[in-house]
C-alpha cells in the first residue's frame, strides 16, 4: 500500500500529465478507450520502474515517450487491425477544423504534428521523446505540413 505522501505524488503526476498523455495517445490510436488504456499502462510503468528524473520536463518527456511506445505497440496488435473509427474526439475544441485532417495523416506524421502544435514541444524535444534524430523530426514535420496544406486547399480552396 502507498503512503499518503505516495498518494499525493501519484495524484500530482496524474493531474499534471494525464491530459497531455491522453491527447498524445489519442492522436496515435484514434480511440478514447485505447488512449485511456495506454495512459494507465504508462502510469503503471512509472510506478513499477520508479525512474529518477532531473526535473518535471524530464518526467513529462519520459511519460510521453512511454505513452507513444505503448500506443505504437497497441497499434501493432492483431486485434486492432480491423476496428472501425467511431469515437468522438475528446480533447479538441469544437472549432478545431484541422484535427480531422491531422488524424488522417500516417502515424509518423500525426505524432510529430501533435507534439509540435498541440503540446508545444520543440523539434529537439520531440526527437528526444521519439528517439529519432532531430533532422528526421524536422523532415516529418515539414512533410506533414505540406500534406495538411494540400488537403486543406482541396477542401477549402485558397482560404487556407
């Protein structure tokens, strides 16, 4: 059983990071239930591994990296291969007309767009979270922007 100090620590971590983790998992999984499962699993890893962190940003980056990895593993699982997308998008403003276009991108582009624009991470920070070279993240971000621009222009014309 956890001590009261332990419970307070857990509550603080959940309060601080669960929203970002859920949004990140959802951007990959496109399912609220699966995103919640991924976040829960990430918190369990935090509690069982109890890693040492340099600061809050290091902790957040670790949690997001674990969440991304768990989400990717869930996508690989055979039972997810044929599930239809019937979920509401739980975390975005109703006015976010770009989100469906972001969610239509391949996973490798979707996650960098999400971390850059929705979580406000720099390219260098995203590279660390995803364990990729910064140049790769920059290239993916650039390609994703071009894909989004093309899709948006097709649907909205030159208003973009």
